[in-house]
C-alpha cells in the first residue's frame, strides 16, 4: 500500500537511521543493497510454477495482501505481495490459480509482515493458511514504545522512505492493475526486511525480543481459528441499544434485508444503508413515523419496496418472537477486588512508564478487572512477559 517518493532512482537502499530513543546504546544499521522491481503480475499457472523454486530458496520472505472490503461483499483476497532477495512479486488470486503450493511454501518461512492480524485471518479464510513463524513489524514497533506505528511512519523514521498513500482505498479487484497500483502494492513488502532488521536489533538490545516472539506466536494461534458465529449479535448494530423489543424485531429484519441487498449488489453493507440508519428506520417504523426522510435521495424503487416489506415482516411478528435487549451485566467489585484492581493498575502503569510502553500492551483495563476478581482463572490469558511485569 505504499509508493516511495524519496531519491531512490539508483535502486540503492536508504542509509543508517538515528538511534532508537528507548535503546540509544548504538545505532541500528540496515544492510544497503539493491531493490529489484520485477514488472508484471503472476497470473498464470506457468508463471506461478516458475516462481515456486525462487520462493523455496529464499533466505527471507516479506508478505502482505490486498482485499476489496471497501468495494465488494463479501470481500475477496485480491492480491498477494511477496518480496525476497530476488525482488518483489505480485500474485493474482483472482486469476483462478491453485494457491495451495504457494501457501505451503510460505508456511515454511519466517515471514516478515506488518500488522499481520488482518492478512493472516484473510489467508486462513481463503486457504487455511497457518505460517510457522512471523516477524510482525507493527508489534515490534509497539514493543519498542513507538506511538505512531503505521508502516508509512516507521519507514520514514527508520529508513527515510516517504510514502504515497493515494492507492490506500483502491479497488484491488480491478484488472488490470494500474502501474501506480502495482508500485503501491510492491512497496508494501519491499522495505519490510531492512525495517525488520532494525527493529529486531533494537528489541534484542532492550531485552524484548522474546516478548515479540511470544506475541507473534499468540497472533498466529489467534488467527488460525474461525470465530464462533453469534447470530443473535450480528444484527445488533449501532443505535440498537436505544430500541425496545419490537424495534429490535424490525431491526433484525432490516439487517437481513440489507445483507441480501449487499450480496446481490456485491457492495459492502454500509453502501446500502449505514448501521445507524437501520436503527433509526426501525425506531420510526415502530412509532408509525415516515421513513422517507431517513433514506438517500437516490434510493432505487425496487430496494425501497424490499425495505418496506422487511419492516412489515418485523412489525407482524408476535411479541413472543421479539428479541430481548442485551444488557451487559456488570458486577460491581467487592472492596477486596477493588483494592486488587487498583494495585494491579498502579503496577501496570508504573512498569509501562518505566519501559516507555502503552499500558494496554501489558494488560487492557478489562483484563485487569478480570484478574482482580479471579487471578488464577484469568492469568492464563496473559503472555509470560506480561505476567512477569504484573507480578510483584
């Protein structure tokens, strides 16, 4: 998702960066080499077959993906970006390729990724992909105390690379890719290796490399599972907490109507109607108020008719079929639990300040509350380094 705009017409990598503020003992240097840009996209079985030996022999691999979640529904895996010492490749999943040989080879490598959570979940859904190990540069930056840890900020700070974000919201299902889209996609992985080298060295110098390794292992495990569907929660969109039971019945019908429309139009649901508008329409319908003022000016007649039918289905339901409101049950802390919570919070904040970390990295407030109520039951949710920082 990036496009370099610094003086790199010769193809040489950037020079050394300034010392990291948390670990200033010595400068972290990236290896300077040549970045080879290979034009074209791998979109035939023959091209993919020719690339596999290159990937198999690669000493390191950087990986990223692109999807079309802003333009289609459901989203699709549209592009796989891969960088190795031999150059940057783009693989087209929309070309009908058998990606399993590629995914099997990728799984054998220690992958360098940035903000791997989304990409790993996407690849899991697409091909049950589970890597053997990952070095996530975003997690590394956070563990070094970086507050601005998006890729463009890190590349500018550590490598002197300035990025063009113009293609960030591009439709990645578009074919052929424009030259600018290709350059943007390639640069998503092109600089990850030198960035990872610098971050890894800084983590080791600060004694936090094992923290990062544990966090990446947990990330891989969390992404390699299907979330349990909660059919009674998906339709409870923004604004639903203000509705009574009949309003919730109408909202549920409206949500299912919107899902059908979104899939038929291959557009994200918010393109059909925003979440809060659904809740407003449900409230208006129950109060016998007009809904036209809540609809877009250019709302197709067919879609309007289907929406009205959904409203009528919801209103026609008998009271015993109306959903129950979901009210979060929050049990107040006992006095001893409150004291344990305050002790844990103070200890967490002190360690975070000492280490220059965001306190939520050590433990979010919700987890601290659970730990105060029952440490033994919830301590297994902590990584080892988090537990060590929270223990007296």
